[in-house]
């Protein structure tokens, strides 16, 4: 159980750093993702998969599959726009997908 808690904390901290980076970009006229943002997205995906492996038989697939799909899309956008200026629509999409993933994680199904 200790390993599960450590991985959960790493997952949560990576998510907070990613969300914090998006929030910091909000007031800037030209939004540009840091080149290492893709690593946060990958860290979120890997720790999420590891959490599922650690908790396997009692996994809530109604939460895991949508969140994983959202973070694949988020990581793809981060990979495409890493180090480049973000169009407004892509920035809004990243924010919406990130907030949606956090809401899926918080609410019980």
C-alpha cells in the first residue's frame, strides 16, 4: 500500500505541475509551452498505468479509460506544440481537457 501511495503522490504532483503551467500561461498574450512539458504528460500517463496495475482487480474502468484517453490527447498536443506558440483554441482545449480529467478523478462513479 505504501508503493501505491507514493505513486499516487507522484501522479498528483505531476498533474498539479502541468495544471500550474497552464494557469501561469493564462495572462500571457503569446502562450508557449515549455519544452519539457511533454515529460509531465508522459509522467501522468505512466504513473496512471502503474496505479491501475497496482490496484488491478478493483479498477474502476469507467474512470480509468476516459482519463487515459484524455491524457493521450493532452500529451499529443504537448508533443506537437512543445516549444512553439500555442493557438488560443489549442490552449483552451488543453485547459478544458485537463479540468475534465480532474473532475473525472474527483467524482465517484
